[in-house]
């Protein structure tokens, strides 16, 4: 822990955050701006970390996708990426690969949560709402629930 009266540098704070998980540059800026005493100090520290590849937005995209894709649909993952200030080519590639596996991921999420087909319309609506709020496409949700209906 820090000794009383000694504050970590901006770079130290950024490294501590990066040691916990990957962060985008925009996310680090948002978290550390309150600790900046001299204007431009934060940008300089983050530039240095980016040059040394401690901050890498494409790695941050991969990290978030790997952590969240098994539980969420492409729409929710994209929303989380945007909230972290990530955009561009890496996000587009991640979204393309998520859309390819959307159906199988939705099936797995449904199976873990429910496991059995809905017995009445109210239960079916509950299952649909659950999958949609997880960010799965409505068409994918429809297909998952059709496959789950009893024969």
C-alpha cells in the first residue's frame, strides 16, 4: 500500500489499472483525469505507455470479447466496447466473428439458464426477454426458442 503523503504517479496509477485487466486509452484517460495536476501530464504518461505497448486497443478489444462473448450477444458486446472508447477495425473484426457464432452462443446461454422449453406463452416471453436483454439478435432468439419447443 502507499505510505501516507506519497501519491503514485499517473503512470503508476495507469500501470496498476493495466495490471488488473486490459484498458483502452480512452478508459484510462477517463479514470485518471481527476489525478492530473499539470495539463498534458496524463497525455504524456499515456503516450509513453502506448509506445511501450502497455496500452494496446486491439488487445483491449480481444480481452473484452473473450471475457464477455460467452454470456452476451454481439449487440451487448459492441455496446460495452463503445463504452470503453473502442472503435475501428479491431471492433469491426470482432463483431464479424461474434455474428458468426451468435446462434450457438445464444443456445448455450439459454441452455444454462433454462434448459427446458417454455411450457406456456408467459414463460416463452420471459425466455425471449432474457436473451434479448443479453444482446442477442431477435431472429437468433426466435430460432433458439423454436429449436427448444417440445415436439
